[in-house]
């Protein structure tokens, strides 16, 4: 008996998760990827013989992948080797340093030593409240296919209405943090979690403090790097019969009789399908990157609502002067000015906060003897489609970035042939119609999280997945969106018996 055919556009983590889930259920799945390898933003850059993760570097919410593999009758741990980190991240200012630990009591002690007993008490309260926010939102929001504030409240009746203030949707993250911490450095540290969603802590709701709880639940490193996760998902999908075609540029999602009926490649080839999942930024769909008929499947993200972009340096070098851990953050001296530069002035920050992923470091305190692999990242405006980043501006940003590191005691001096720079314009070329925004829509204002589209669209048979859709950006969130797209598609198949048989333009018929 013929199997239902699904085409997935894009092999980012969401597309790979959808392919894995659907192929495991016996559907005929074809993944079309423009690049030469899987992963999307979870990319890897080669510098000489070194491979550097140059996209997401933090792995959390392991349960998302445990559940995905279990549903397919497999054990995630058999496919990906994870190492839990005792130190979640190392944070530095010009004259101070603070580690956050997986063990909450160790963090309490560290904060007490760093800023005093009252701040340690504030941290305990912060932990209680962020755990409560997460528990309230996990089922009705994170796991929901298309949540709404009304649904969030109504799901729990009067109790839901009473609990609404506990998720702190109407306070800014920065102001809420002031109720826990008097020390501005701690507000800066925990405010940084807003950037995980591509947002400013001064504009994002305090609800995003739940990210701190997610990290306390566990941060892991992956043997082979984050890109190894993408390869594993691709391998598992193909083991269930999915086909992944690299180097294929999809120019159009075909619509027949108001229903998605396949795709057309830039080469002119048409591939019929009963359903199509687009794992791309919603801005690309709304902007017509997949044809005019498909534009109504998504709403464009206004320029002012774009999330952060980034300037990154993928580097092989020998560091000196600072005891690096795997994840390191070096803070600017004026956090408010940094986000004003990015979101209000639409320019690179004059003094950035710098993230350094030291990819050859772990919890064992063993310092490599030779050159190491680094991803150095600063936040940037998503203006890569309307601003030219010339050599002088890039060099000035590098001087400011590595200058922050030196003021905190870290010296990294890469050679030109051992470094690759990625600007917002480069990200826009890799992910069109985004301006280089890496997280879709910013989470500014209490309604922003409900403005991300869900998996289903106005066009039957056409689904969306990825970090710009619900529930949001980041590897586990994108994976949840991929699961949601697969589940929505399967539910629609079941409710209709099968998708409608339609005719494809160009003479190719659908079954």
C-alpha cells in the first residue's frame, strides 16, 4: 500500500526531528537541504584540521530528545554521548569572577562569597520562583501546539487565573531581577538569559527567567560537538527510510486546490507530496522565498520586532591569562548602553558582553597544551539585509571584543588564517529574509511569545517548524517545534483518513 509522502524543507534541528518522528511512523519522508550537511544554524566550521561548533553550543532540556528517541523505540544515550557539566558557566567582570553550578547549594555559597549573604538569600528565592514559572508553563505552553493567553488561563480554570501573576508576564526581566538582587552584576548575569531568546532583558518579560531553571536542570557537552547531534538525527531518520538530499534549493511550495501538494526545486524538478513541512524562518515564507501562494502561510516579522543577530569569530588559538571553562561570559561595564546600541541605535555595541565557548575544555580542569578551538560571540543588531559590514567596522568590533576579554584577563591572539568571522550580513545570506536575526521574533512585551506561529498554517497540508515558530529559539525549543509539526501532520492524517489526492501543476499527479 502506498505510504503518505512528506517533503521537509530544511535540515535544521526542527526539520530533522520531524523527519525522524515521521519516518519512524512509516511515512515516506524526503528532506531537502540547500547546504552540504545537516544542522542549519547548528553548523560547524573547519579551520585546518579543527572543527568548531559555530552555532548553538549549550545543550539543555535533554528530556526532549529522550522522549523523541523513546517514541521511536530507541535510547538517546545509545546514539549521542553526553557529559553533564558541574560548572554551568563561568562569568567574569574586570575585577571579579563567579561560577554557576549544577548543584544549587554550591551556587548559593558562591554567590554568598561573591556578593554577600543577602544576595545568596535572594538567589534561593529566585530559584524557587523560576522553577514555579517553568512548572506552570511546561504543559500548557512549551508542549502546546499553539498556545494563547486565554488558553493558558482557561486550561486551569480559576486556578490558572490566580497563577497568572506567578509567571510575571507584565514585569520586565530587569525590573523583576531587582527584587532578588541588589548587586547590579547579578542582575546583569541573570538578565543575560533574555539573550537566549534573542531579546533585551530591559524589554523582555520576567517570564523568561525560567531559562535559569532550565540550565539548573542540566547542561551537557556532546562528544563530537553540537553538530554531532544533527548528524545523529539525520542518521536515525535515514535508518527509518527517510531520504535526505543535500545541495537542493527549494524555490516554491506547490499549492493545488488550496492544499500543499509538493515543492519545486531551483533546478525545475517537482517533487509531489501529501504534506510539506517548511523548516525555515517564517520571514522567508512570508517574504515569498517559497513562492507567492505560500506567503499567506506566515506573517512577516516587522524590522523592529527582529531578535538579536551576532558577530562571531571561530578561532583556533592558544589562550593565556584566564582559567577558562567550557562556557564563559565576559560582561560589559554598561549593560543598558549595550542593548540601547543594538535595539534603539541599530548598531554594534560600543562595549559588548562577550561569550566564549572553549570547546576543548570541560569539568576536569585539564588545560590543553596546544592551540584550542573557540567560538567568540557578541550580540549584534539584525540589520544584515540593509547594512554593509566593511572591513574597518569588523576590525573595530574585534578590537572592542577582544579588548573586553583582555580587561578581564584573557588573551586570545588568533592568526588570520586560523579565524573565520561571521557578520549579521553573513547570517542573512545563510538564512534569507532575517537580516541575520538568529531567534526569529524578539520576546519583547508580554504578548510576543503568543505571536509566534504554530505548526499548522492557513494552507492545509503545509506546516511550519523551527526556532522562529512556537515555542521559540534554541536547540530543544526548535526540536519541540519539529515534534509539534510531525504530531499535527499525523493528527490531520488520522482525522481525514488521509490527505486529499490532488493534481500538481506541471502535469504531475498526486495519488
